[in-house]
C-alpha cells in the first residue's frame, strides 16, 4: 500500500453510500484491520432509508425518521461488532446528492483521519447510481483533501491514500475485476455477527454474502493463498502500488 503520510501507523476509512453496504462488502476487511491494530472509521453517507429498507416500510407505522433510527441502530451495532467507529452524514438516498456540505464534511474527515486506505464502492453500478456517485465523491474528496491551499490550515493535506473498491452486489454488470483478495477467515465470525445486526432491514442478504465469502476464498487459494483460507473478500485497486521489487 502507498502510505498517506501518517507517522503513527496505517489507518482505514470506509465510505459507504448506505447503512449496510460496509457490512456486506467490506466487513471482513474492517474486522481484520481492526484486529491488526489499524483504526477504522466508517463514513456512512445515508441510512439507506428509502432504497434499501423495504422490509421496514412494510410496517403501517413506519415513518422516515423511524426507519432512519432503526438503520442507525443496526449500523452502529455492526460497526461495533467489527471494531470500527462510524459517522452518519444523513445525506439522503434515492437520490444521494453531492452537496457542498457533504463534500466539505468528507474532506474534513479525510484530512483529520489521514487514512492509508480508502474503501468504497465500485466505479459503476447500473442498479444503484447512488453507489456509483459515492465512488466519484470519494475520488473528488480525496483530490480536494490533498490540496495544500485549502482554507483549513489546522489539518495537513492528505497523502497518496490508496482507494480500493469493494465488490458490488452484481459484479459482472458493474465491470468489477478484482485484483486483490483479502483472507478474512480469521474474522469470519465477526463478520457474521455484524451481518446479523442488519437482519431487520436486509436479513435476506446474509446467506448471499456468506456464500460469496466462501467462493472468494476458493479463488484466493487458486491465486496463491494458503489452503487454510476458507473465506475472502475481493477488491479492485484504483491506483497503482509502488515498490522496490516485482515481488
């Protein structure tokens, strides 16, 4: 990975469009980083209160605020299970909009946290354009946070944080070609616990992402991982890595 300029070790920021995206797609990575001693902060742009909470809206008493409250409680519990901090921006989904306030808020957090790695959505997702917009927002905020001439002189510019896209729900339709597999076998129970936290709104996805982790584990072994690897997550790096050797 390319260091971001932190002098106290690596750190990770996850930018999740909706309340549960970070759990399904990067829960294992979050738990592994946390267990390895790297602080992880999830920036949750929305609660997924409109587009990803259909089960909650079946209640005749459901309101926008009640759905948001449930999603916030679920997500906070999941982040705790994974060992991460979480912040909610409540930017509104379906549609998400890249307002000045949202961009400024993310930039401020990137400069404060100085992440080594940014995890977020893939560049394309024709099924959920809020996911694709989040990818663009992350790249734009990374660019802005690197600028030395921002009015904020209390935080240093962001360094060359690597951006890694986590796997979309339907990767073939999104042009997602993974170039990094992460072994999450040691933390799969923590990911399972986090996924169970999302049961009220999106419990139907638990089996899907359990199976996906097994399939990616098989692929990781085929690509050189030890045969002890049983579960993995897939990522696509946006920027090249830099090293002094080819291995």
